[in-house]
């Protein structure tokens, strides 16, 4: 089972996202466009981007 931890960097629109699967971990910083977007939508966008990055990394590792 995957575990996801998201931490917002202060009052910025940057999120630290850590995806953990077993003993493997992917950590990335995701920036969500600033503006009048509610915090909940920013969080959802950050998670979506981080999951996309994790899937791409996973696919690249499997191809090697």
C-alpha cells in the first residue's frame, strides 16, 4: 500500500510530497500556480502532479 505525506511550505504555493511504497520513497517539491485558488484545490493539484511524477519514475525504473 502506498503512503502519501504532503507538507505545505509555509504560506507559499509549494508542497513537499513524499510517496512511500514499501521501502521505496519518492520525494518531490511541487509548485501550484498562485492566485485565488482555494487551498484544498492547491493540495489536490499538488498531489496529482506528484503522483504523475512518481508513475513516470516508476516506469523509467522498470524499463531499465
